[in-house]
């Protein structure tokens, strides 16, 4: 009987896929929605030429607006030969809408046109961040990894206990990295400084649902600040990673971690100290020339924390952050260069190779905090060294080679220097944006990033860089390009899916994500940004990657770039902590567009 049931299920899936593959065309929209003043362009694509009339229909009244089908001049990616645009920018009346083909009856997903389309979305991203917490986890209401960790590569004997509990689990796994956590913390703090009115107070410092008169974005950022302070164990020491790929022993609840680092299961985990030298306990060694990337970035984050908590009236915590920020910046100057992430048995790691940007960011934030002009002088020096170094003006890069994916130092330094150097900093940003813009002209979706691993992180960073460039210069040249990148993230892509879990409710978004929490509880945590589409050539080279289910997007895949909503695909469907945190400036920006326009 079970065999018959399985056969029927398989046949049903194949029939659904066959029906989908025979659909004459597909309509793609931003399913979260559009700000009334936005440029609003849906995409239609098909294997054969489309001869159809389309209407934009308002759900409440069924009022129809005829839309003109305009063929795209950009070439597709191989699966479909014909791409068209439907421009409905002139429609600004708020409401819920969908697009429908008159003859075929094919409809798009429903979307909204509203000034509030992105309101509260930053809070959803913070909900995912709370679910990633290590130590006390409010989502699971449990405590995990309290025995982190035992030292390696430090100035104390190997296996010495050092308290590095806390922080965030990095992604679907339960490792912890200063590389990503420092940036995530700093990005949240910068989001609050830029848009303090976009964040709510629903939770306390433990992430429990009780307001505490502090915006939740600051509660979450403080979780990161507290951990960074722990990692700086002494003026000349800094832990950069807790655990390694020995973590990857199958789906597991974090308080029952069966991984074994030599001290038994669910026990101590290794704590790697930065020492500026190659590290690794087996054949896959990391590279290092120093560790100014980690020290400079951490100094920037703590300097921000000192400034914000001083404003909140917490002199004690502000002083703690200030002292550590200055100590770490000094450590960065003494150890210029980069330290990468470590692996144990796997060939994959964070391969960051940049550090001038981090020291620039640290120096600029310390100047803002202290007024010491030597920090500004340093920031200018490091800014010239960092220049336009970025993934943006390259067509490929190693995993996290150019990290963080945006140089926030250029933005922080901008209003601290004279007009001539402001023009230089703006040009650095513009150079990367222009390169990605030119790349976007080669495909009908207008997306400008290379499809390396974590392409969604690149997209949100590109969006953020355009937003900050607009703030720096007032130049709106790339605003439509910005909207295209945003719309890709929320459904105007080949698969018609949002790239954030739970966004938008009732729409298509990643559900079968590569995390233990989903695997073991089947509870969806909203707000997590998944890694995103990856080039077919990279996908085909990855090890240990197996799809667990029939690919619901099989009829939409193409040889160039693939995405799977499948728990087995760690390369495209694993939500990441730093990717989610790195989306918060972008999300806060869109959440307040109406307020900004009213101010003008």
C-alpha cells in the first residue's frame, strides 16, 4: 500500500511540473510591494513569443488598467528566449493588486502599493537574529554551548579554558565567527544611527516579548557587543572563531550538540585565537598575514557602541566599549594584514583577504567618539589604501574574499573630511556601483551581482551602498537600478520567490531551509536571508550537496544560475546571520520612505 501511495505521489509531482513547464508565460513582480512613487516594472518571460494583453487589477474594486507589453532588449540566461516588461509606475493609488493575462487568465502574485509596504519588516529580520542566539536562545527558550571554549593558537597553553559563550550561531550550523559577528553588530548599530525612528521596542535584552524602553535593534546589537568584549580576553589577545566544521554531524538541537572536539559530546568547543599566522588542525589551512581585519572592524563596532550607549545614559558600558575599541585598534595597527576563518576537515572557509577598509572604519568611528585627529588622519590613509577594492568591480571572487561586502568606512569618513576628499570617497563608491550597473544591462532582470556563493549578501550590500551613496551625494542616477535589485530579492526573479523567510506572508518564500531548527521542529522563523542563487558551474562543484525533494523550480532553472528551496541545498537555501543583519539598513530605508518624502 505504501508503495502505491508513493507512486501516486511521484506521478502527481511530475504532472504538476509538466503542467508548469507547459505554461505559456510567467509573470514576476515584487510580491512585498511598491512605494507609490516607485518605478514599478513587472517582468514576463516565455519560451515562445507572447501575444497577450495584460491588465493591472485592484483587488478591492476589480478596477482594471491596461498595461503595455514591451520586449526587453537584454538577453536571457538560456531557459527562456523571450522577456518583456510591464510598466505600471503611473499607478500610485494604494491598495492590493495583481496582473492578469486577458486571454490566458494567468495571474501574478498579489502585491501591495503602499507607503507602508515595508513597515515592520526590519523587526522580522531581528526576529531571525534572536533565533540565532547562542547562550540563551529566546526562540527555543533554552541555554546552549555554555562550555565554549578551549583555546588554540593563543598566548596561553592550548586547551586552556576561556569563556567565549554567547554570540550568534553563524548560519544553519552552530559555529561562531568574529569575522561575521563584528560586521553584523556594526551594521545594526549603523542602521539605528541612520534611521532611529524605524525600529520598535517589543522585546527585552534577552529577546523575550517584554518591552524595555530600548529599541530591539540595540538589544540585538548589544548581544554582539557583549560577545566581542569577551573575545578580547586581554589587551594583546583576540579570539576570532569558536568551533569548526566538526560541528557538521547532522541535524541537532543546540542544547544537545553531539559534536566532539576532544572533550566529549556536547562539551567544550575549540576557541581559535588570532595570531596573524596560518591556522588549521588538518590539511585545509587558512591563510593569514596579520589580523587587522578583525581588530579594526571590532574597534569600529565598539566605538559605535560607546557613542550610542553614552547617549542612552549608560556611562559604564560606554566606557567599557571605548577602552576596548582603542585597545583593539592599537592591536590592529600592530598586526596589519588579514586572518581568515578556520576549517577542520572541509575545504570551505571564510577567505577574507582585505583589511584596509576595516582599519579605515575603526579609525573613522574612533575619531567620531574621541575627537582625536590622529584617528582621522589614519582613516584618510587607510581609505586611500582601500580605494575601490571590492567584489563589485570583479566578475568572480572566492568565498568572502572581499568582506565585508560593503566598505562602511568610506561612508563614516565622508562628512569628516574636506570637499575634495569627499568627492574621492564618493567616487570610490560610484566606481563599484557603476560596474555592477553595467553588468545588470546584460540580463532582463537588471540584476548586477555575480552569482558566487551568498549572492543575496552581495545584493543587499549593493543596495546599501547605493542608498549611502545617495545620502552622501544627493545623486539619484542609480535609483532605478536600486529598485531593480530590491525587486529581485522579493520575487522579480526566475523562480518568483522572495529570498527572505516569511516575507511576504502568503507569498512564495524559502520554506524548506537548510537549518536544524527547521529540520527538527518544522517551525519557520521569519526574516532570514538565504544564501541565494548560485552559478551552475559553482553549484556542480560543491561537495555533499543532495536535494531531498523534487525540485519545484525544475521548469524554471537554467544552465547559468540555479536556486532550490530544498533543505539539502546548503549553497542556495541556508539563511545566514550576517546576511540578515546586513539587510537591515536596506530594509529600514524602505520602511521609512513615506516619512522621508513627507519631510521633504
